[in-house]
C-alpha cells in the first residue's frame, strides 16, 4: 500500500487502513512527514500486528497538475532516502520501493534520518514568508524566481538549525545545497542562489497562489512543528523555526501547531532522546 496524500491526510488514511493491514504487507509513505510512519506503527501495535512501513524522504517525481488529467513533471529524482519501521525489516521496505520505482533508493539508518532529511519545510517557510503578498493576491510568480539572494540566505540559516538537530541525534543528512544538486543534476557545490537561477531558466515551477497552499497547510504544521519538537527533545535551540511558525500563526490568525494531528497521536513530549531513538528503530510495542 502506498500512502500518497498530503501530510494533513496521513492520520485519516492511516486510521482507516490500520484495521485491515496484515503483517506480511509493506506500506510505503510517500513522502514522510511528522513521524507519521511511527503513528501507523502504533496503530498496528495496538492490534497486535506489525507491517513493514517504508518512509520516503521525498517523492519520486516533482511536478504540478497542469490539467484535470495531466501533470507537468519538473524532475524525476535520481536518489530518494528510505528507512523502514522497524529497522529489522529494512530489506522489505527497500525491496518494495525498488521493485516499483527502480534503483534510486538509498537506505538510511532509521526514521529520524528521514524526518531530518526533508528540506521542503525550511525552503517553503522562507520562500512563502518573503513572497507572502504574492501568494495572498494570487499573483503569477515562479517558485525558484522568488528565491533571491536574501531568501537564499534565510533558507540556509534555517538549514543550519536543521543540521544542528540532526547532529544532536547522531544523524547524517544532506545540506540544502546537496539536496538541490541531486534533485536537479547540478554540479556539487553549486550555491543555492545559483541552483535556483538554473532551475528557473529550465522552466521553473509556478509559485502557490493562496495562503491555503500546501506550503502552509502541510509544511508548517507537519514540517516545522515536528522539527521544533525534535529540537526540544535534543536540547537544540531553533529560534528561526520558532519565529517562522509564530509569524505565520499571527498572519493566518490560527494556531498552526495545533493543526498537527499526528504528533497529538504520538505524545512524544515525555521521551528522552535515547527513548525516541529506540522507538523509531524497534517500532512501537503494545
């Protein structure tokens, strides 16, 4: 089973599917947000069963709907990180992913490596914040054209916080620059601003035209909020993540952290760093 819905639909789909999943099945989460694979593992443990749950760090294809039955594909990613819950069944998750979509999957140590490898929340937070009125007015603009030198600096400053959280958990992750190089077949070491100019010249991608776009509905509650939670567990200060979330909550007039229904179903606040690491590796136990 492949779960290919926005993060705000993960809990609904998982709640509906969990009663019917069997131990011999593999579930793929494309792509993984907010430790949702761990949420599904908890649901299955409550039933006394455990499927292998493969979590992808991103989607195979980057694209946009261009018509009711058409999608414009911007890129097919050459490398996608994958980790499986529990890690003892990693071979099953990797094999299923590879059988369906080819030899493009890189096994990672555990679910935290996947969670901390996702660079979309930081990039979209910065780009949305700095192009906010374009989105609100529904103007036509390009995602990568909106990433100016100043926006690039903000993205990389947010990226430093993500990297610090990853180090605190002993997880190796790619930098934002490395992610862009792999995603768009660019030379290693290409600066972020140079990378975005190159992608824009290739045709770019339309920027969102609503404050209800997935950049906000998905990436803030289900991308930034869990990063802040992991920072608290690891004892890492993440002022830009916290400030960005607070600013957008004020702009939208609602509590974005409260919109994350996955973390509410996990209750990780009482866990130590070591307890969380054991949980993502061994899976949830009844």
